[in-house]
C-alpha cells in the first residue's frame, strides 16, 4: 500500500488546459423571490431545498454564526442567496448555504459543526438583549422575527439545452463563493446527484482501487472519483467504436454529459459490476503500479505519479478482456507485456500528446489490448 498522501496525478497538458464555454447556446430563465426563513427551513426539511454534497460540511464557527443571527434580530439586510431549479422541481443551493444553515441550526437548537446546543455567543459583538441565549429563550416576538425574516433569492432554471451540457455546471463554477476554486468533479458532485454519483462514492471505497490509486483515504478534491467516471465514459461505445464520434472531445464537457446521461438506477448496476471485476483483475495481474509509466530518465524505473492516459489504456483493455473471458495468465506475465509496450516511443506519444483526440484514445487503448492479450479488440 502506498503512503497515505495526496496522489500525484500526471495529467497531460491538453487535459490540464481543458476549457469549454457554450454560454451563448443556453436559454436560461431567472427571477427573484423573497422567501422567509420559515419557508426555506420547511422546504429543506421536506427535501425540496437541497444542499450540494460538496457543502455538507458547515464551516462557520459559533462566533460567526452568532453574529449573523444577531444581524437578523437587529433587522439588518441579509445578503441574497442563489438557487437553481432542478429537473425534479427542487431548489439546489448554489450560494448561501452557510447563511441559511446558520438560521436553521439556531431555530432547531443544535449547532451543525459540533452538534452542541446552539446559544448565541456571549461576545460583546452580540447585542446584550439576546447574548448567550438559545432560540427558545428568545421572546415570542423575537422568534417570529427570525422565522419571518425574508431573504432575497435569485432563482434560475435552464430551458435549453435539455441534455447534460448544462449551464448549471458553468454557473456553479463561476459564482460559487466557497472560498476556493472548485475542481470539475467537485462541481459534478453538487449538480448531478443521484444513482451515478452515489455509485462513484461506493466504488471509490473499493480496496483494490484505493491501493492502485495510491492512498487509503479518498482524495478531498475528488480526483479519484473523477477517474472512475473517466473509465466509464471513455470506455463507452460512443468513444471507442461509434462512427458518429467527434474527432476531439473536451474531457470536462464530455464527463458532464456522460454523468448526466447515465444518472439512472437501472444503468448503474452494470457499471458497478464492470468496475469491480476490472479493478480486481488489474490489481491481481499488474500489481500496485498498474497506472504508473516508465521513467523517461531512469531506465527500468517507474515514475511515482499516476498517469490518467495509462489508466485509460489498462482499465479499458482489462474491461474488454474480462468481458470476453480471455485466457489464464502466469504471475507477472501481463505486467511484463505492459512494460514492454511502454518502451515504444510511439506509444509514449499517445500517452502524452493530443490525448483527447478520439483516434488517439482508440489507438492507445487498442495497442495496449493487442500487446497484452495478442488479439484485436472487437
């Protein structure tokens, strides 16, 4: 097992620079609504107001939270929140989760961050009238004031297009104020909630995968989750065999579309089985370094970083082989063949140059398959 540190992912430059923008193609409706905290709390408790998975961790400390409640009680203006209306008529919190959750916690009486009783701070910055008080210790008028305070919500809904290339991804990417730039899978985790998202978390705990990824603890930026999604998406027939495949894909855009298209319970059953069988085969046949390339400077040595394009080649080849039930192999036999193909300069180019050109994806997978198993991919 590799040390439990953040796995270094050696992504090719064209993947690091991947960017797409189709703003001019979107038809979006947006409107404003003044919603009381009473209504927002009710919607949240009835699962009609949804917090993104990414924002489950409440980050304000009790002093910050107390000052916000204090502002509400003082009648000061409350900053707007940003909501997205989803396909199933729910509202997704894009921006404003901390403010909303603070008021809900105070009304409910439990502080989310540490599960303690939520009493306002005794700091001098809190009005002396309610300093140190829980919600139920306020007067009836003060309790009603909190519940009835309205917060302006900006709500938007995408009308066109209706497929997975959604404006919701780009809006979340651009306006979320969580304090750090979100990586693509972190955003997908927020906006494509459902069976496929749950499956990715389930598969990410697979012990063989954790060993091959190189860290026992899941990556906090969800890069490991993205690679599982990447395996499913790039092994799809739309990429590997369709005559209608584009000549090049934006990986970010394609993974968005794919995740949306398979976000159905009946589709994830096959995906689960394929991943479990394939990752077990890879671990048993290639060992811990299955997704590590040869060092360009030290002959015979492997680089410590995880190679996404080599991951594509090995995983998709192994998936195709296990589905065809190709042969039995001696210990170390397939690993020796893997290392042999990695010595070819032309193959190294497929792993590092124009990696999102569809012909190159097909070539690096098919050449690895032939080298490993001695037959053509079907």
